[in-house]
């Protein structure tokens, strides 16, 4: 992490160069915390803001791309279909840095199919699920990620078991699966930074309380619940190749996970001494434990695999964006064309 | 037998689907085409992989009529399940070639036809011990028998076989040998003078090609600079995307680096395929998808997003018979209304409606220009009949014009103009300027949304701003009429009876018009080639005493668009509607006009 006193990052930009317009969400919304974490992560990682593509669906969460990195291009698409739009945009120009923001309604219900398939294709992007267990913009219906027995505004109890996007992502073959909490700035910023460095799709399921509709003491996606039940698996640090190594060095158990761009995720063990996020089985067990243990919410880097095969690699895309190819590059030569037409006689 | 009927008849070959008759049928049709005679093959196939009946029609027409004829003069009966019914459809004086193993070979119930029973399996058996291969070769036996009996040129047939199987020498030899055996059998056992029908070489097809509409569409996309395909398989559209991907592999892979100058993604459904197309179009690629009615239904929400957020993209609708799953392997023109206003609110789309391979190729190519010029979705409406059947066509031309990339501001242009509002009507034509993601200029970025937005792409619920925004969109689409293909008019300019049609009914209408003119009815025919409708359509209706709208749907969907545009002329419009799923023939048009035209045309 760069020196917090530093005014500019490695590309010479200030943090305000990553800002967006003013949020119109409710005061205290978890989503606004995440917006700040995205800004901090992009700043600290020195992302070129003009190169950022922000994609979203519909809902409170999907409004937030307007609130960060306004030098980036944004496409706020239709409900639950952000993944397909991101897939198309990403294929045109693989150098774009794609940040997808979605919600639990957008991803776990209407958009579950597209979510599964964007994971399967491993589109190179960070996919943040701003998960509050409730439909905010339509005024407080339970969503599919809300735990059974959770309370929402008015005291209604959720009768259904929940869907877990981390489990689904893992099962779909996702190579970067994290769960976080909007109130844990340090963990979230470093997870986003790691996601931005990751080659492939990084899913961050971030619990992000809805202060208006789902924030009772018995709301399992509420602030109080998270403060009381959040268990960080580890302290997440992130060190880019150009950053000083001395940061975040603490005595005790630490795992360092290397990334293809030379970055390292440094995990300082907290609750789980031996947790190894590079083990699929450990990740699977952790998510099962998380589901069967309603008294704890485990957050941190759940799973990471380095050898992912990204969609742009599968498509064998070149350096030049598809948008810039010209007639000469796209049309066969006339002699070849005529020879082809001859075969139809 | 008296003199032969030359080059004017239809061959109908009835087989079981999955029996591998497709290549034999193509070889037969192509051989006649190569002999210089116009042909129109039509594959009538079931929505099934193996075991259901299928028919392949080859209309041979020196008069150059390429619609389905509606009659059968020469029948090849290979399918026991349909033989009895099939034989009844044969025209009196017709010729039946029937598998001798079928019971109808002995008892066919017709005394007005000529019957030749052929031991297809026995002849094929000599060439292949393997049962499966033998079944395939039985189809080549009828090619041989017909070659002899219809006087096809064996040299031409052999050359077509060579071209069909490319470098597979053994396969070529085997097929040529089986054809020869079919010929030898016919020579030995039948008297070809007893067959009333014959093909004689002509020079009608020199310089022409035989191509499926979907192949022409794929070529149009290639030459139109399409770089992104997001698609989901559905009959009868799949061959557009599959054909295009084959062309991409051939022409868009860098020989040195192996890098692709295209991206093709098979999506999880049609919603996703249009989502991908819009993502790619937004990012600056020329993007397309192809589907059919059910897929279009699913694309509704995204279509409205593309319209309102003003994102270019091309959607091919290869129409099939609806409603619902309908008849997936039968043809119709039933998606006009749906595509025109696909999505909620005041959404409207530009439709290009080509007829025949040359136009399909041309419109497919230009669809990308229109999409980028008008920053909107362009729907190219074809159908199963012209999409999946081979059609005789002029050669497709190498394009001379460059891509029209529309109003895109790059970094240098932004530097020069010094201002940018994504949705501002700067030029007064309703078409705003856009920038592409990744443009490194402070003016370039904007926020694309399907929610209400002002000229600067900022969120708004302001009623005046929203009214102005949707009014501008209306102006933009209306303005496109100056660029989209105008209707064509043929026939007697003084004729007071008019026919209006579009798409694949072109062939049936041409034939019907000739037949009606022969009956003394002076006709004019207009073919619509795009929607919104041009003023010329209204003028045409005004000039005629009566208009017959020929459409392949139940409700007269194009007639509805016409009447909305010119309600005062509604009384002039009569509808000839044919929607059972078969390719249209001239007969229903001739019948409808003949039965009512006297009321309107006074001597």
C-alpha cells in the first residue's frame, strides 16, 4: 500500500481523480462505503481512470458506478444482465479494466444465469456484489441471499433459506472468490486491489447493509449483526511490485500469495490459523461451515487460483481493440473473396 | 409418349430425415444449375434429427420462376411412411420413381402416372457392406437414375460430386461409381422415352451462383466489418452465425501470431446474446446476433435499452412460423410488428427487409453502417425460406465503399471541438456524437444508462427533458428513411392493380404478376425493403385503384403499418395472407387477384 501521506500515486494522480458524482443513496448506506473502497483501491493501485469500464445492472447498488471514477466509462444496463454487457465490452478491448457492480437482487435472482455464465467464461473483471439481503429500490422485499429467520423493517421474518454467491462462484469454477463487509475498509480495499490484479473474474461478495430496510438487530445483513458476527479469516494485505515491502509486516502466521503481475496478497492469520485460500477443498469446507453456522459470517479471501484462463485468452484476442480495426484488416483480399464466391457456382 | 416437357417441372424427393439425403439432393440441384438451367431447391424438413419425413423440392424453370411451384411432376419416393399420401400429389402424367421395397411400388392406386420401381438398396449394396453407408449411397442411386431418365449430363454430375467432396478422393470415386450404377440400372431396365420430363442444357446460370440466404448474410457480416458475434443456437438462424464463424476462422486469424480479429461468443440465451452485442457495440465494435422469433421475444428489454441508450448493433431475425414454438422448421413473415416496436415504451427500430441473396448480402453489410450511423439497433428480417434454401443469385460483389463508422469523436477530435455532450443534437439530424471507452480525454467519458437522461447523459426525471429526448429519437429514426433502402417498383406503370410485398415472397409475386398479366390484368408491383416506410409506398397506394398486400402472416402486419401511415387509403388495401408455414407459391396470389379483381377493374 502506498504511503497514506502520499498525495499522488504511481501514475501521478490524486485520489480525487478517482472520484465520481455525489451519491444519492440513503445516508449511512453500505454501498457508499464500498464506493469509497473502490476509489481507494483504484487510486492505490494506480489504475488509469480513463481505461476503466464500469458495468452495472439495476438497483441501488447498480447506481453506484456514477459515484466513483467519473473519468471511466460506465454502462448501467438492464436488471440482472450486467454480465453479458461486460462480456461484450471486454471482448472488444482487453486492456480495459472492467469493474462490475451488482446487487443481491441483480445477481442472485434475475441475473443468476448470467452470473453463472460470466464466471464460467472467466471474463477478466472484478465483480462486486453489494449484498444487503433486500431489494432497496423497490422498498424492502427480501432477496434470495437473505438468511432464513432474518428480520427486516416491520419485523417480517424471512422463511426461506439463502443462496450463497461465494459457493455458487466457487462451484462454477471461479478463480478468485472473496467475501467481505463494507465496514471493513482495509480488507475490502485490499481485496479489490487483488481483484484488479487478478487475471480473470474476481468475485467479491460484500455484505453491505441497507440502513433503511434491513438493519434491525435481527437483520443478518445489518450493521449490528455484522459487527457482532463478522469473523475475519485473516488480515488481508496487498503489495504491488512497485510498493515497499515493509508495509504490514507483522509477526506470526502469514501466507503470501503471488499474482501473475508480481503483486502479492499477504494474509495474516486471524481466526483460522491454517486457512489456505489456494485449496479448493478448504474453500469448500469454509463455505459449508459458514452456511451451517448462523452465528458467524466468515470474511476474507475464500479462494484464489493463479492459473486461470481468461475469456480474452480463449478468444485469442490481439492487442489492437476490435473497435479500431479497419477495412483492410477486416475484409479478405479481393482475390480471396472472388475465389470464395467461385465455390458457390 | 409424345414430346417431352423440357426444363419446366418440379422434382420432389421424399426421404426420412437423418438418412443423409442432403448431399445427394444438393448434387442433383447443383448439376441442373451447372447445366445452365435455373433451379430452385427447397428443403422441407421436420424439427427433428432422425426418423421423421422430409421432402426436397427441385423446381426446374427455364422461365426462371424460383418460387415453390406447388406441383410435383417427378416424384422420388423413398419413405414408406408418406408414400401413399405423396403419390396422390403427383400431377397426372407425372413420373414416380419408387423404392421397390415399398408396398406402394406394386399398388400405388394411380393409372395416370408412369412408375419406375428401383431397387435402391440392392444397387447400393454392391458398394458398401456397411448398412449405414449403404443407406447414404441409396440416395446417390436416385441421383444416377434421375441423371439417366431426365437426361442430365453425367460429366456435370461427376464434376459437382468432385466439388462437393473436395479432397476426399475415395468418397468422390465411390459416389461417382454409385451414380454410374444408377445410370446403368436405368438404361438397362427403363425406357427413358417413357419419362415425360427432361433437362436440356441452357446458358441461364452463367456467372450466377447458388447460395443460401444465411450464407449470404454471413458474407455480408464479414465484408461489413462485423467483429463481434454473440449468439444462441435456434433454427433457422444458426447457420448465419456458424457460417460467419467459419469465415472468421478462414479470413480473420493472423497467420503469424494466431490472433483473432473477431470475437464470437455462444451465449447462454438470447437475452445474453443481445447483451453481449450491446456491450461490444458500446465499446466500439461492429456487433451482431442472429436469432428467430422466440429469441427476439426474449431480447425485448435489451432492445429497448439499445434504442434509448443509443447503442449500435445488428440483429438478424430469420423468421419461422409462430406463435410460440410454432413450426420451427417452417417459414413465415410474422415478426414485422414485434421487431418494429420491440420493447416497452415508445421504442421503434429500423428494419431492413432483403429479398434474395444479393440483397441479403448487401443489407447485411450495410446494416453495420446504419447501426453506427444512427447509433441504434438494426433488425435484418429474413426468413427460413430464403435463409436455409439455396437460391439462384447474381455473383456477390466485392464492396467498393469503406465502413461508415458514424459520429465518433476520438481524442484528437475532442481536442479540436472542445466540448462533448453525449446526447446533444449538434447537427440537427437527431443523431448525437459518441465516444468510445478508453478514450483518454477529460471530455470523453460519459455514463450510459437506460434510465432517463439529459443531453450530458446525467440522470433526470425532468418531464421537458425527457419529452425532448424521446422526440429527438423519433427525429433520428425518421431521418434514417433518407438512407435506408427505398421500395422497388416493377410492372406496368399505368397498371391500376398494385401488389405490395416484401422479403422472400418476391419470387411468388414475380411469377403471379406474369401469370396475371397473361390474363390481361395490368399490374404494378412494389417491394418494400425497409421500415419505417418511405413516402413512395403511400404514393404507390394512392396511384393504384386496388392494392393487394402479400404477406406470410395471419394479420397483415405490414398492411397495418401502411394503414397507420395512410389511414385514408385503408379501403384500397386487400390482403393476401399465407401463413401455414410452406414457402409461398404464386397460386394463392393469382387466385385471390382473379377472384376479386373484376370488382375493381372496369373494362
